[in-house]
C-alpha cells in the first residue's frame, strides 16, 4: 500500500509591488538538495529567450538572432518544518546569441557549502555580493567565477580563471560534473577562428 503525506507546506514568498505572490514566471526550478536534518535547499534560475532583428552589412535582408538569457539564481534554505530559514540570490547576467552552451551554472556541494561555477564579467567579482550583476560585455572581460554559500547563508565570490588569459575558451557549465566531495570536473569550449573547428580544455576544480 502506498501512503501519501498530507502535511503539505506552502513554500512562500513575498508579495511583489502588485500584491502577487510567488516567483517571477521566468524562474525555473533547477535543484532540490536534501539536508541531513530533514530540511532542503531549493534552487531556481531565471531563464528566458529573446530575439533581436538586424540587417547584416552589405545585405538588404533582415535576420533574427536568438538570445539565450540566464540570470539570477535563487537559493532558499527550508527547515524540516517547512519554514524558510534564509533566502539568497546568486547575481549573474548571461546573454549568449545563437547558443546556450555557455549559459547557466555548474553546482558542487562540498560539505555544507554550495559552490556555483559559471561564466561572469570580471567587473562583477569585486562588487558586493548583493549588487545587481553586469552582463558579460565581451570575451576579453569574461571569467570563470565561483560563488559560495555556506550553511548559514554567508556568501562569497571569486575568480577561478580568466577566459582570455588562461583558457581562451568559455566554461561549458552543462558539461561539468562533481566527481568527489570536493572536486568538480569542468570543460571549457570554443571555436578556432581560422578552421571553425571546436577546441576543448578539461580540468578539475578542487576545494581545499
């Protein structure tokens, strides 16, 4: 016999300026992490697609580019009783045209610390962690960033490596994978300008 739990808690949220409850409709649930004490961590990311029309130089035909946007990550710690203990935002602003392989984030759980690894603009690294993120303005300004949140909600942000100086290729978050309690296997990828062929770099991020 299958028994269903009827003790359902409403995960809420604050009202917006219009008095509506809940998350913005562009937020998608990404991860649900169960804690040893019976609580959980809920992750949601803002994801949407936009379009830009343009006319290439020397052409009279208008074209439309697809822009993939992945922005802030909401992180909520929920107690075993269903109350929200703390709510944090990982500020990021990612817009990539015609591909989404550089969007979003890779997640590593090291002990009680959440580690978010993603492509960011270097100007965001020195800002307070509660500041709205600047979008990646150019390949030369891109870095692989790590944003950490511990069990109490304290957060920090740092650069892992420079895209231009260290790899010349952007992080591919969806191809990354946690391989031990403190290690993340990562992949960066790009295209040779002269040949058009793909290039990849592989490595391991280790939390000491």
